[in-house]
């Protein structure tokens, strides 16, 4: 969380130079999944940000901070509406969030087109790296495929010859598989992509028992991980 506030302080300092009144508040829009099964992830991120701001005395760059919170409901179309409201109605200077990569993909363009600063505290969609990099876009967590490339190397070094892949069917899941496959030298015996709201894995677990791989590679955020465990 302090990494997030450090970025915001630096950005806020730059903003001071272009703002007519240094006494105006900095307005930050937080957009997280705050309802439904994934709400625990969004709520924890929101709580962490609010705690960091409290410990900073409610100020960044010497200016008072006002937070405006939006629930993306884990729906990309809703997220676009919410982030546009943050920028057009609430006039936020920064957009912070979201948790899920499919939501980040949805809000990235409207925020960049508006010339606002977007700081993703969790989602790290790999498609926004490299040629698609934007100077107004920051990620304080990771790039999705990088950490799972490391797991591909670990699986290879441990001698796992056959691996079953099970991930949710959205941007982050696909990024994680791509990262794993980029470094794994064995055989992927099966790739199962399940809906992001899946809570019943009986079919996949039966297939796993039948195939008998050396290892299972999976990524299950929030409620999916609880159900699979």
C-alpha cells in the first residue's frame, strides 16, 4: 500500500504545478469489486488504501485528499459507466483500481483518453506492457504473465512432466497460462477454462483424477479459490 501512496504523492506533486489553486483538494476515484463473491478482495484493497491515507493525515503532496468510491460489480460494462462518472461527474484527478483484469481492460481506454492518471493496485494485464505502455498508467502489483513464468521454471526444474492447467476464462487467467507455458518444458495434458463466477469444480476435479498429471497449475482469485480448496 505504501507503494501506491508513494506513486500518488509523486503524481500529486506534479499536479500542483499545473493547478491554479494549491488549496484545492486532490480527488481520487477508487474503483473496486465491492459486491458479490469477489467483494472481499475489493473491500480489503479499499480498506488498505483508506488506512494508508489516514496514516498520512489525510493529505498527499501537502493537499487534502477526497476519496470517491465506486463498485464495478465485476462487470466490464458497469465499470465503464462508473469510471466515466468518476471523471465527468466527480472530477477525480486519479483513478485507482481495479482488482480484476477484465475490468482493467474495460476502463483503461476511457481513462487514458480523458488524460487522467490510472493506478492499478492489483490487476496487471500484460497487453498494456511494451508497445501499449502509456505514461499515465501505473501498476503497483505485477505484470500477470511474469510471476507465472517463474512457476513454469520451477515445475520444469522439479521434473513435472505432465501438468494440468485450470484457470478462470478471462484476461488474467489467459495471461497466467501464457506466462507458465513460456517457461515450462513439459507437456500440458489439459487446459480447462471455467467461467469467472464458477463455484462448482466437480467436473474439472473428476477429469483431474482421471488424467493423473504430475502437477496441477491453477489460479483462482477470491471465492473461486475458496470453492476449489
